[in-house]
């Protein structure tokens, strides 16, 4: 994209790919990051947070309103919820094949979680369904927390 870095272009592409207009998988990311299967955020646990892409300062995500885009509370730099996945962290002005590979792996994993999320209230359907992921399970840097919580 003219006028912006490769990293910023990759961020825009990832966000667009996950958007409701394309795959709609950003809803599943929000479901997992904001633990939407719970009625309230656990009082004994810290809210989700990430490092600002501009300054590196850690900040909490606005989990109460389940925002899909938000500003860093320190410097105001705009972030997408898709940035939480860390897909573009290795992208620089030369781009990297690993960024595309990470996106593919995360898309495959999110598609599996999307099906599980959508079938959540369908106990009979889930009991008759075998969910298979043939490649290694992709776990982006921030995913460990919500994957373990969702599994419970």
C-alpha cells in the first residue's frame, strides 16, 4: 500500500482478512480474547493486555466493551484486535515469508475455534462431530491464556 510500511500494510491485510466482510473470524478472536463465554471477567485475573506497536508499553485491552479497535492508553497509537494475535510482529520493511505462514496457521486454528464456538450450545451436534486439525496447533504469543481458559 503506498505511503505506509510493509508492516502497516500487513496489519491492514490481516485485519481485513479477519473482518466480517471476509472471513468473519475477528468475532471468534473477540470471543476468545474477551472470554465471552463467561458472564463477567474473573475478579482474580488480569484483563487481556498487549504491547503497544508504537512504543512497546503494555496496556489493557478494553474488555468491558469488547472493542475491535482501540488506542494505546499511553501514546494513543491505534490498534486492531487482530494485532493481539502477533502475526505482524516479525514483519519489517522487507516483509517475511513467516508472516504469511503465521497468518495461514492462525486462520486454520481460528476456523476450528469458530466451529467450536458456533456449536457451543449444540451438545448433540458436538457429540457427533470430530474436530480435526492435522497441522501443529498454532499458538500465537498471546494465545496461551485464552486457549487454556476456553478449554476449561
